[in-house]
C-alpha cells in the first residue's frame, strides 16, 4: 500500500526558510518521479515542483523558481522541499504526490495528507 | 492563474448524469493525457481518472473520462450525495514544463 507522509510545516515569518519532508513507503521509491503540490486556504490545487526518479530532472512552478529546491534521498525513501525567501502568498497545505513512472510528469496517483505552511509576521 | 479552465460549479438531482468540462490548449491537453481528481474538504485529492479515460482500481465505473482535441470531460452517472466534492482536471504542459491543474468544479447533489 502506497503511503506518503509530509512533515516540517509550521508558522514562519516572511523572508525566512523552511524545509518540508515527505516519507514514502509501499512502493519502489527510486523508480518514480515525485511532485509537490500546494493548496492555499479556500483555493484550488497548484503544482509546485517535480523531481525525476534519480533526481536528474527537476521542474518548478514559475513563482517558486530560485526560491524553492526539490531534492530526494533514494537511500532513505525521502523527498524534500527547501523553501527560502518565503512570502505570505506561499501559505498553503503542501502535499507530496507519487508521479507515474520514472519522470513522474504525466500523473500524480497517490497523495500524502499534507502539511500546513503559514507565512506570517 | 490556472491554465486549464473548468466551470466553478455543477449540480444535479440524485440519479442524474453530471458532466464537468476542462478546457486547455495544444501544449497540455492537446499533447498529453488528462487526469481527474476528487477532493473532499480538509482531505487530500484522490485520483479518479488517468490517461484520459482509465480508472484506478476501486473507482466506480459510473465515473468516466473522455477527451477531444484540447478539451476533456468527466461524467458522473447516477449522481449520489457522496459525490458532493471538488473536482480538478490536470495534465502536463510541454510549454510550461509544469503539471497544470484546472480551476476546480464544486459538484452539488440537489
């Protein structure tokens, strides 16, 4: 059974940093791309970033480019999102989601429960 | 703003058929397969349809997806009260190099 569990959310001031983690189990983690997707309070889903199975390809939503970094540790079945220079508009629940296949690009077929990030002074 | 456009709401009486549209462009729906997700308040999204019209195991066959050109649709046959949720389409966009979501549709059983 595929399981994804996010952690690391919390309240942070604008301009500060936060690192989210996603622990995966129940599938061969190193064979799949993984997404980060976020949802601001009362709003729709917004894709944030994707990393390929071996970490060689990374893609980012335009507003987070240069501020967020996606990474993974296949030896630990862990995904990360380093978020720097946080803005109020980054406030959201952040989900990790398993992609389809090695690139992960074409679907997100299993999701974690999410972790809330609140950026506020 | 979202690249894929959905109607904000859709409704029907129990037992009716409800359809949700998702309008995109050549770089997303026109080039790649479409996914549909269901989300209840306070919970994670659940994949309902992938590869335009394929259902993961456990998803009832009264939910069906279709695609034509740069648009896709999700149909819910025999609407039930438990279908009341938000629904999102999504696809990879080759121009943006991004996985784009639709604006979301809230389905209500009247």
